C-alpha cells in the first residue's frame, strides 16, 4: 500500500481496483505500530473487509540491523509490537532486513542470534513469523542463520529485485532457500557494475528472470503470497495494473 501514493484508506480502494487479493502494509509508513489501538485495528479490519482484501504481510523496515548494538532494544521492542499487530490484522508474517550477517563467532554474530531468537520467540507467542529479507542478505548467510536458530522457527522473504542488485540469481536463491521461504516480494531491478549497485525497474523490465523464479518456487511447492511494488511514482496504479496482467498471462 505504501507505493500507491495515497492515504491508507484510499490505497486499499486502489488495491481492490487492481484485482489483487491482499496487501502488504508498512507498519512504520502506513501505521504507527506503537500506537495502533484496539479500536484502530477494528477500523482497519473493517476497511479491509469493505474492499474484500486481507493483509498478506506486515513490513517493519528499520534503519539498523539486528546485529547492530545501537538502539537494538528499541528495534527488538518495535519488532515485537509489529508481530502482535500482524496477528491482530490476520497476517502470518512480519518482514524486515536483518542487516549485515557477520562471520560465525564474531561478537556481532552473537548479538544477531540473540536478537533473532527474541524476535522468533515473540512471533511464536503472537502467532506470526518474523521473516528475514533475502536480497541485501545473501542466501548463504540466511542458511547459516537458520542452522543456528531453533528449527522451523526462522523464515525468509525472497526479494527478487534486491537479490539481483546484490549479485544473486533469484531462481537459484529460491531453490537454496526453499524450506525457509514464507513470503515473496516479486520486484525487478537493473543490476549495476558491482554488487550492491543498481536501480529498481518495473517487473519484467529489469534483470530478474521472472518466469524462472516463479517456476522454481512452484517446483518447491511455494504456495504463499507474491507482493508487488510500483516504481513509477507518477502512476503506480497504472504500472501495477500492467504487472498484474502480465503475471496472469504467465498462468
């Protein structure tokens, strides 16, 4: 909804007109996760029902990662609130980047694991799963994290455009992370001259091999959501309408 260039109520209406079944809500841009009251949750659920939509996922973007000690307690507390809010809105996942993933045994590695264990435990209590975004974080690093965390508790969000920008092939990442993928943000980008440099593109107009990524996810029995983002700030609804039509044509 954050990309639909409208206040949340109007963004939900625009989403319905696109023919999508659900929306991803930004807990920081669209909502203040620290202040949403029970009345606010009921009102939002009513808006969603009016438009025939559900919340596919809640995004909780933070500036720092979970291995960064600066303001970490505040970050963890915000993640807990986001997980509780996600459950209240009927969403199964909260997605965010985890920040830099240090080598095993580094002090920041221990900090990161402790913070993620806290987030995963909070998610179990709340009834929602914290998902680390694969893109800035390499698939191999997320697999290391999964191996060090409670089995079955750790999930990831596949962000296809970010994977390309950071030098990873989305279909290969989908295969490697198959058992961890809980959510997919189907985005595109034009890769730069080196990893970490690039720019977003409308889906199908960048470097992501969309059919290959979709085929790999289908082969691994992924049955979750596909989130879409607009790049064209002047006409986001028009861009997304074309994207939805292209995806439907792929079957």
